[in-house]
């Protein structure tokens, strides 16, 4: 069910918003990114079948009670060592992106594929551990186990329980040779005939207590290292470092050196040392970006002494990619007075996690070191009042721990290729006092393989979008939900 590219996304954390284009490729912004269930070729069931299950609080749940709301439904199990926690993390990021009041219009349901072990009590613990506040569904003594099997069948989810798989401490997965062992276990490489079919205790498996606050950048990096360890070699050192770099870029502004339209070099450190920096990512053919100019002129006139305003472009809009001449003509036509920087490597907009025009990132700089933290982000056209609100009521920068300072200092060298992926992971592990994973309860006696599906059900109770496998992030689901809201 899982493969390398799927696992790679687990530790890659991105931001996404709707805007002028909605994305940076040539797809129609009015199309779902997942499979449209209205297409005849779709593998969606004809209509959502009714069911009655219980959530982690032993409260009965049925689909009809969510009429008028969008329902996002996934299938997971709590003993899953890798993908399911990652899916839950992506759903949590989606909830954060939708906002505090998302549950007024959007409902999340995570349905277990392992009801024997996933009791309401165990699901409550799992949800609490991941700060997941939506409903996790299973059965209890009121419902027989085949009640859930019927639900899986109705939603075209195949579940295979494998009591003997991997000697009871792992499961098989597509694209991976042999067993995918649970935490604390390894393939028995000494048994040349059957070694890939057995998981044995890993003698080098160590446990450690983590001291960083849940949700902190440090704890997210530790989770990324855990997932990398759990992949048993599927994720390379490069995969792990790209994911860690993406996590850090959520909080700390990427460093850059870019030329303006006249060929003059601009360095991020110089701007970050001047405190607030507001970056607009734009495209010359984006009508919203063109209409934004009068607002930006007014904002720059009133706030230039407090905020560094930068417009950065050079990106594509479908098949239309801005070249330097178009870029120069745009700034000249609109008679702008703030710097227009050309990102000819097409990297910075992705580093900040945007995929729409215009998109905005506000950074609060470190006056001494020239580092900066992201304190606000937005997408789409902004009024003058919204820009003022952004630069006056932003999230206060957090205090940076000493380990994080050490990581940031070395990350710049890694980004320039001066430090290898392997060495950088060693450095990070040392700075965070990271050894291995938290101890896992040794009660996992069978593996579970299941087809991965994420459904989006609209306000009228119809299947609208299907996502198969793990080739999605919360960005993708956010896009499809936005089209239904």
C-alpha cells in the first residue's frame, strides 16, 4: 500500500492556499485534484451507504447527522507504525488550515480497519496523543465485528488481517521487499531462506524520553527522524533531510540571494536584520496581482519605514512562465517603487510552501543574526486593511532553543552542499539528543494491510472526490474542499 514517494510526503510539510491560479501547474482551478466521483471512470461507490458506529467517546455516529456539511473520511488503525500517524498529521494540518471554526462546515471521520484492537478507549488515547479532535470510529459491544466489515465493503476498502505475517510483528506492503517490521523489530537477515518473511527484535533499538513541547519545531523534527527510522531504508538520508528542511521552513524564513530587475543583488539577511519583511509572490499575467498594485502603492507609502516590501516572481502560470523582460516591463508599466526580485531558480515560492498568486509571507527578523521567523501567511488578493492587519497583528516570534540555533547554523552549510545528508542527520540527532523512538507497547501480534482511500462527501451526502493511496497532502484536500464550500 505504501511506497517510497508516499513515505516521502509524510515528512514533507507544505503550506497551500487558494489564490489567483490556485496552483502552479496547468490544471483547471475549478477541477478537483482528486478523482471526481461524477466521472464514469471513477471508482467511487454510487452513494455513501448508511452506517452506525461509535467514536472514541462511545457516542453513536451515523452519516445522516452530518447533512449540510462536507465530510472527509479516511481509514486508519492505531497500531500502524508509519503511514496512519502521518495521515492523521496531515488531517490535523488540514484542520488548522481550515481554521478554528472548520467543524461548522467540514467534518473529519477516521474509520479504523482494526476494530479488535482499536477500542474506543485506545482510539481516544491515539487521538489525544496526536491532538486530533475529530471523531475516530470503531465498534463496541453493541455492534458485532461484521458490522464494520459491511461498512468497509460498502466503501470499497479491502482489509486483510495477517496473523502470521512477519512472525506477528509487521506487515507486507507494495513496493517493499519482504516485511515492513513494527518499531523495535527488524528483518531476520541471518535466515537466508526465510529471513525477509520474519521480524525479530532489533538489538540496537533504544528508547529515549523527548523533552521538547508537542508541536514545537524540535518535536516535529524528532517525528520526522522517527518516520525515517521506521521506513527501514525506504527513505534515504536525502529524503529525511528534505523533509526536515521543509519542516524548518514553516517557521524560519529561507535565506536567499536574488537579483532585482536591474541586476542588483539583494540578500535576505540584509532585510531580515531590518525587522519586518513582507514578501508578495506574483505572476505578471495574474489579474489579481495586477489589481493589487494600487493597494501595494498605498501600503508602501504608509509603511515603508516599518516594513520591507518585496515582490518576487519569475514563476510559471500553467505553461506561461515569466521571463526577465516581461518582469521588467511589468514593474516599469506600474511605476512601482519597492524592489522586484527575480527568482530564476524557481525555488523560493516552493520553499515558503505557496502554490497560488498572489501569496504572502510576513517575516520578523533577528536584528543581530539576520535569521527570520514566519509570523503570518496569506493567499489571494489583499485589501489595504488586510495588509495593515497582517503587519500589526501577527504571531509573535518564538524563543529559539540552543539546539535549534545549532541546527540553523549548520543547515545553511547543508543547503550549500558543504555538509552531506548523512552528516547533517548526525548533527541534528546530536543537537536534539535523539537516539531512537519512544517505546512501543509489545502487544502487536498481527499485521493489517488495507486499501487506502480518502473520500470527500458533499453537503447533500454525495461522493464528490476520491483520493487513493498516499499521493496527497493536506494541500490537495484543502483545494478540493474549497471548491465545495
